[in-house]
């Protein structure tokens, strides 16, 4: 009885969370937004664009004119943060694990004087709020069918090719080619995956066969 209640409560909170955010973004279909997920910082709907059936359990954050675009069926795990000051583009059918951090900027200048201005210009100390002085911004592009492991970090200017895998805890500071696995800090190639083609109709066919098998066995 308790599990039944918890399941339906979770489904209700998903619906409620989607209702809160759906008119603040652009979406090509209904997204699944877990309780605790959120989208903040956008001043117009075009700054966050979600494909159909995106599953969001983490947070999307846009700064100033930044833009986040996420493709169909992509999964964003719990406590993951994606931050765009310029642009973060993520393809379709990606799996992004919990606790991942993706950002297209270095937050602050490398020069101490600029960081001092950021600190003293905080809204905590004045009405205007001065922040992120001279921070470097470069777009992040993540291809289709990419898998990013728990607690990985994807930093500014990185492009990750289709079907690549980013190992748990990896810190990615340079481009990753398609069909490769990278690991470590800084991330380096540890394996190339071949063959690694994707056939979406065949995947649906496999699911249909498994469903029929389960029905007949029950």
C-alpha cells in the first residue's frame, strides 16, 4: 500500500513540476520533470529548448543571454547542473548521470582584481549586483547517444562526438571524438568503440519482442 501511494505521489509531483515550467521554456513535446528538478535564469522562452520526452531530474541554469538545447529522449540525472552563459547543446538519446556538471564558462576572470570586483559587487553588498567580470565563455556541444558518467565535469569549449562515453569522475577539457571512451583528470582516450552503429527502428522492434515475451510468460 505504501509503495502504491509513493508511486502515485511521484507521478503527481512530475505532472505538477512540468506544469510549473512548461510555459517558461520552448518544448517540442512533454518533458518528464522529477520533483526537485528546475530551470532558472531565463528571460525568454527561447533560452531553454527541450526535445520530446526529455527526462530532467537535475537543474538547467542560464546566465544573461545563454541558451540550453536538449534533444529528444535525453536523460538528465539527479543533482546534475547544466549552466549556459553562451550555449550548451546536447543531442538526442543521451544519458547524463547524477552529479554531473556541465558549464560553458569559467565563472570568473583568472585575474585577482577582476574577482575582487565580482566579490565586492555582489548583490549582498549593493543593489545593482556586479558579477562574472571578464569570464571566458565558449559553447559546449554534446552529440547524440552520448553517455556521461556520475560526477564527470564538462568544461567550456568542449565538443563531444556521437556515441562517446565519458567515464565517472572524468574532467573533460578538450574535444572527444565519436565512438571513444575517455576517463581521468584531465580526460584521455582509454578505448575506441567499434562497431558502434545505432538503429532506432531495430531498438523498437527489440522492445516489442521483449514485451510480448514478458506478457506470455506472466
